C-alpha cells in the first residue's frame, strides 16, 4: 500500500512541476541590443587532443565558409609537439597552441589555458566559436550564426546533425542531441527561455571572454555548467536551426558508455552545485525567472513521471498474480509494454528528425528496434557515474576518415 501511495505522490509531483514550469516560463522576456558592426572579428577554438584523423575535414569546411575567417584567428589546442594535428594545422596556416598544464584534464581547462594566453598578449575578438575536432560545417554556418550575434544574442548554438548515419548505434546516440535541441531548446525559446548547450558548435560574445579573462567552466560537462551560468546571470542564448554542423557519434557501446557516464556525473554535479545560487536568484524575480525555475527543476519532473508510471505498472502486475510462473510471465509482459512505449517514442523522433538525418530505410528500422534499448542503457551509465570515482575527460575513439 505504501508503494502505491508513493507512486501517486511521484505522479502528482511530476505533473505539477511540469505544468508549473510551463506557467512560470511565460514570465521570461528578452533583453537584446542589436549590434551594428557589419563584419565582427571571429576567432575559432578547436580542442584537438590526438584528433589528426578528423581535424582536416573541419579546417576545410571552415575555409569554405561564405563568411571568410582569417586563418590566423583559428586556434588548434594540442597537448604535445608530436601530435600529427600540428602538421595539418601548418598546412592550413592556422595557429597551434600546445598546452602546458596537462594535470588539468577537461575541455574547459584546455580552452581556459588558450584564452588566458591570448589575454596576456592583449588579443581579443568580437565573437568566439568553439568546435570539436570531428565537426564539419555547412558553408553558411558562420554567416547564419552571426545573424544571431547581430540580433544581440550573447550565445548561440547551431543545429547538430550526424556524420555517421549508416550505423544504428550512432543514430541512436545522435537522437539524444535531437531531443535537447529540437524539443527542449526549441520549446524553451518559444517562451524567451535559456537553452542548454550540447558541447560544440556555438559562439560566445567576446565581451564575456574579455570580462572573464579565461574560460571559467571546467567540470566534466562544461557545456551544461555554462548553460546554468548563462541562465543565472541572465545572459541571452539562442538556438539557430539554420546553422547546420555535423559531428560524429560513437559506434561502440563501450565508447558510448564512457561518454554518457561522464555526462551523467557532470550533469548532477553541476545541477546540485548551482541549486543554492539559482534559488537565491529566483527570489529576486529576474526577467528570466521562468528559465531559472526550469534549470532548478532540471529533469526532476521527467524522473518523477517515469518512476511513478513504472512503479504503478509493476505493482498492478504483482497484485493480480500470485503464482510464480504467472508472475514471471506478466513481468515479461510489463517489460514488453515498456519497450513498445519506447519504440513509439522513437518512431515519433525519427518522424521529426528523418528528413534532416537522411537515413536509409534499413537504418530507420534498426534504430526503431534498438533505440529503446539504448535509452534503457542509461541506467548502466547512471550506475557507473555513481560508483566509479575516477571518471574524467578522455579521448573519444574516432572513425578514421578517408
């Protein structure tokens, strides 16, 4: 009986927090000041530890941009003088920055070290783009993103498409970013809310880099940490679906598990770490009060709803059948229903993302069947994040380009 009451409480809390967030979001307003500089100076930062197999494609796509970027304003960050990426950088006449503080191992520290070096040399830019080495940009990417800059947005991210669409596993992983951008961020921005950055393909207004004199986000998930900060400080953010870039997703479970475990750990560390400041800020009734409340809630409404529904289904089956073999059968049926529900969710996602992903029919069917398992495997990632103490920023195994 206690478990039934718990399931009802969780269901109520999930629905209440979900709708409360939607109501409070309507309090958001923008504070944008249009910029008049017709050709802002653009810098590009590319953390590239052992990324020689993929980085040349990114540099070629930058050279092909409709908005030209001076090669001397492009910086590749490596960790040693023997990295083959250095030779590639020299062929494309871009800068190479070799890190010295190798004991500080996150992407945020790599960016911080470069920015601090440039600031000591009094080198500043109007706009700073940050890419992963495996990215490839559509020809109009920077031109489209600078439209957001001129509108007054301090931070903006583009549409994250997928490079390796021939693998059902990589597509399943890529749907995570589709969820973040096309569903969460798009819905939030309709109410003038703040977005959640997802790692790469975004710019930062140069005035903040100059103000910080560094890159102040050093956690395992510096993108989510910075998203919390921008929300807390009322810094305007935007999602530009017309600025398309491509990135690679893992095709092996072991690589994906390592990546997702880091995300889970980084997410909860930052979410809990910002709670006190977000709560204090909300009491001041800032103009982006709805975004602050949404960040405070995080994924709590989803967790409450999912756990309550699963708990009610499980209790229903257990209460109806007392014989062992029948109980096992209906537990199997319960799992099948959960799987079928996730298949339906996947079908909806593929229907929304299909045109942009350009998937073959075979891969679509494979993803439809596998993606539910991929979602359930986040439980494995959560367990690893909870019990593995030495999670760190590690090199991701790349698929060599030809």
